[in-house]
C-alpha cells in the first residue's frame, strides 16, 4: 500500500485521511445521496465502496439493533476472496476461515446398501482457476470486515442500527426517493435521497414498493440444516462431503474454528397442500435422519449453534430497479434492489452471499461516477442489464444442482453424476462464471486474440510480475484496490523502455496528451491517477532496463508535493512470463479493467481512436 505522499504518517495507514467527516450513527440524517436499506452482504459492500468518496453522502439503515451476531450464509467463493483482496482484508479472513481443499463423495455400499462408503475424493478447485482459496466463514465476520473498511475510509461511514424502513416512494425534486424509518421506541424519521438501494432480504419492502415481481417458486423438497458441535466416528468430519445413501442425502460442510460443522439433511418430498408444516420439523428428527443416512457412522451432538428447515426456492425478479421494462431508456433508475431482494435459491450451492456482494460491487462504483458527474445517469441502466442475467444463470445452475442433490435414487442423483456435475461446472460455484456481454461498458472482443488470457467481460485474472522500482514480485491483479478507479494495463511491445519510437512510448504520449483520457476525464485539481490507475508491463527482466527510461505518464506525480509514483512499472518474471501465461501479444496490448475487476476491453496499442470512442460512451469530459 502507498502513503506518506500527503506528508508523514505515523499511525495506522489503513485509516485513510478524511476531510473532517464525523458520523453520528444514533441520529438519522434527513437527506442522502445514496440511501442503503439493509446491512447484509449486498448493502455492506455497497456502503464500503461508497465510503471511499467523502463527497458522497451515503446513509445505511438496518432494522437490527446491532451488528449481525449469527449469519446463516457461510460459503465464500474464490471470486469473493479476490474481491476481499481489493478491500484489503483477504489475508485476515483467510487466516480465520475454514479452507476447502477437497470434496469427498460418499454413496451406498454396493455390498451393504444400508451403509455408506467413500466413493471418491476430488480437488475442490480441479482446474486451478484461482490462486485464492474457497472458504467457509460466518457471514457476520464478513460484514464486520466491510464495516471496518467503511469506518476507516474517508467518508467514515457507519450503519444506523435499529431503524426499520416502513415505507418508500419516488417523488419529484433533487431528492426524489422518500423513505420513512422507525426505531424500537416508535420514533419516525423521513429520509430523502437521490438514489436508494434495497438490500433488505427476501421479503424486501423496497422490491414491493417499486413493483418488481418475483418469477419462479418453491420446489416440493425440504431440507433441515444445523450448525453443531459433536463427537463422531465419521472419518471425513473435517472434509466437505456430499453423501448419498439409501435413506437420503447430506451435504456436510466443516466450519471455521476446527470443531463446528454444518449439515444439510434431506427431509424428502413435501406433500401437496403441506402449507409450510414441514418447517415445523423438530431438530431431533433432523438429527435422527442425519444419523440414519450416515450409517454405519454416527454423530453425537453436544451443542447446536443454529438450525432451521427450509423448502428450496428459485426466484429472480423481472427487473432490479424501479424502471418498468417498457420504460427503459426513457427515465433514470432511482431505486435498485440487490441480493435476496431480487434473487433467492437454495443454500447448498453456497452462492447467496457471493452473488449478493457482486451485485453491490457492480452498482456502487456506477453510483459514484454518476454522483460525481464523471458519467451520465444512463450508466445506471447497466445495473439491471448486467446483474439480472447473472442472477438467472445462478438460478438455472442452482436448480440443476438442487435436483441432483435431492434425487438420490436416480441416475441423475447418483454419486457419480453429482461428482461429474460438480467438477464440470466448477467455474460457476467458484464465482468465475460471470461473463458480461458487449455493451457500453464492455467491448466486443474484436481484438481478443491479442490477450487470450484476459477474456473481455470476465474478471481480470491475475498473474505474477516483478515491480521494477524495488524488484519485489507481485501479483498484478492483487494491486487493484476498491477505490472506484479504472485500470489500464499497458503491455509493452518488444522495444526497449527508452525507445521513444516504440508503440508503448507513442501510446503513453497520447495517454498524457490533451486528447488522452487522463486529462479529458480527470477532474480539475485532482491527481492525474485519481480516475485511471495506469500500469505498464515490459517484456524485459527487472534488471534489463532502468525505471528512469520509462515514459513519465507511467510515473504520475501525486499529492500536494507532486511526488512521482514509481510503483506502476513492472517487468516480467523471467521464470514465468505473464506474456506467455496470459497469451499476451508481443506487439503490445492495452487491457482495460473496470472498478469491479472485470475486463472491459482489449485493444492494440495503436488503437487510440477506438479506445477514445469507448470511453466517450462512459465518461463525461471534465476539462
């Protein structure tokens, strides 16, 4: 991380400078630029990202009287850990979490069908899709980390706990969103906002207020779930397991801390007209069935942290904002929904918290760019366009996964079928199935052959490089912070760093010119890298060129003392060349990456006109 460029810092550098921001979490403000309703995963990541902008007034209200104590979600996909890296807390949460490295598949013993036997063990990430691990950790801890980030950010944002939203409507004026909130003492307050996000769960008041409709329904299958501490003779109690026996199915998930585990127990088909009675199944019955399925092994439960019964539901709303489909393009969205408010599914694929966080990450930087007059309001239309398609992909995946898990007696539900489906679709549950289609934010991929390892519309997949200034090996993608900036990765052509006639040098000259995006779209008086974080990667080794030979645009002057940032210049790791590893052309390439880490465009270095045209659809000129 970088600091000191505004003067010497002796205290915790993770507490970012704030322009006199003060927060009174007990008093709800009357106005806000963005009102966030609900402090779950979608709401908290949105608040954390917006907290980076002290000129944006963000208000987060939550009906709970305090921080979440026990969260029901616990699966953290590798893509989410990659996101945590941008928010600065990936190492800490990895240390305290349970890490899934493999999955054991158990099935009925062919010689003794009333018992189960281990059929196979597979690697959890069989394709090596990510350098980040698959984790299990309580949702409450994830929210804690986001809350800490928001409190340390320049806006010093903190949730307003104990305020339930009772109504929301859209009116006229500068603050058209009008929400009424009430505390436990019955005190009411009215908050007027420019924009609002409903991250208020499956029974979302905001969703109902904007008239969005859930599509889909509840299946006829029920599961019991419990977090327990127990003694057992089951040998894979600390390994993720998918168990299919002649008596039903179990999804077994070890939890953080070394002792706790979660068990999802198949309760079978729900009779027609049950009217929710299955949800009254007692804990004792869930544990009895668990032991029956696990025979000849058993668990002796000593303590239950939490348990529940649910019927599998697969729903996605018809839109994720307040603009009806027939009116898209005629008016600006003002209210958005995210997370369970707009998509619900089974818990067994472990995607709820993960996809919800990506909803919020997708929306937050767009709101920031619009509110800071960096982009037109039409940018906000891309939220529904992008995230609704991803939610539908999730529903389709989860429906197939749930059917296979529940249908233990069929070929489709056999241990072999479950295993094959798990391995063949691993990209999706790992969080890397998202692929944004061509739009104002995503190029057509015409030049994809120049960087085959960075697919346009997919997340930027990191790779190792060596920082020239200090010869420190770095993962290029890990340097991207959740600061709302766009990333421009310039991969140099073969010419030496000091060659003024090289493609890279000419691209750099254009980039820093009056016609280039840095001067055109960066606000007057702001640091030249406040909107675009530009990094260059040379094809030479770290001692094959001097950093003083590198064009000045790659060493921008920052802060009141105009100190040059020398940490944006990289060489290849000669033992593991990023150009080879990511299929990058030796003729030079520019990879454009959005603030939420998705590749927006891949272009040759001489396609400056094409890059200019792309940015014209996203940004508003500032100078």
